[in-house]
């Protein structure tokens, strides 16, 4: 999805940075809406459902982490890329914990950001959304790829796009032990690093909190010591 029908919401308070990002994204063919505060961004995301959200961590009216959490709690399921100032790993982990799908550390190159935007759109609306069987099953869960939702009985689970993709990949390889490197390549497209492997751990923990009856004693997504994770067949 790389054309003017793809709508990106940019939440950034720095005018110079926002203009630069908006110009770069629009040159790449995207429709961009810019909001300079977290409150405005959250309201717009809820009301207009953009395809992707770029969210700065440092905003004049609050923390981007809090606004990310508010969007997720409000039912916003589109991919969120966070712009972080620090290289502190805990900042990145916190962003993932709040429901972000990816993060870019300032200073960054426009090419890097565009690459991550394309990857998130491709995974959210491309190969993970409409290829293969429409329905997949994981224990009591029904994964409806055409609708982009997961349900247990009548209950629809509120998964982020990355959690949804991760569950799909695990379900497509049910019974198989997958390494963190394999999950990174399939779901994020990253080369494996220690920091990136922790990204997998964070998302697995969040996914378990939503799909397991008792996340402290998972019976669906199991840890395979020394390897990675396995979804029970």
C-alpha cells in the first residue's frame, strides 16, 4: 500500500521535523495528516482510522507512551511507529509494552523511516492479511484473516497488528518450535540482534496476556528453552 489512498497520521510537535516528515511521506505517495499534540492525535485516530500512525514520544501535552496506550484501549488497531529520542532500551521496551508496533530512534534517516512504514503497511494489509486460508485455529481461538480479528467464542480479542501477525505465523506453524530469529524475520523483517530478540519476548508476553486463560501458566504459546516459542497444535 504505497499511494495517495494510504492515510498516515503524524503526531509530532516540532514544526520543522513535522514538515520534513510530511514532505518526505507525501513525496513517497502517502496522504498525511499532521497533529501537533497527543490529545488531537488520539481523537483523530479514533474518528478517522488512518492506515498507520507515526507518534513522537515527547509531546507538549503528555508522553507518547500514554497516548499510544490510550489509542489501543480506545480500539485503534492500526500500526503505530514511535519516534524515540533516546537510545535507552527501556524506552523502546516501554513503547512496545504500550502497544507500539515499531520504533525509530532519533536522529534517523528518512529512508529508514520510509522502509519501516512500508514494512508495517505491507504486513498489516498485505501478505498477512489476505493470503492463504481465511480462518486459522489456535486452541479455542478462531483467527479470521479476512476481518483481521481473533475471537474466543463470542469474545473478540483486541490485538494490535503486530500481535495479530505474530499469532498468524505461530498458527501457520503450529507444533513447530520457532526461534526468535525466525519470528523476527517473518513478522518484523529484521536481522536478529539481542535487542530485537527482546522485542519478540515483549510481544509474546503481551500476546499471552490476551489469548491465554492464565498468562502466568500458558498452555497455548509455549516457551521452548534454548530455541524460542511454539504454539500447540
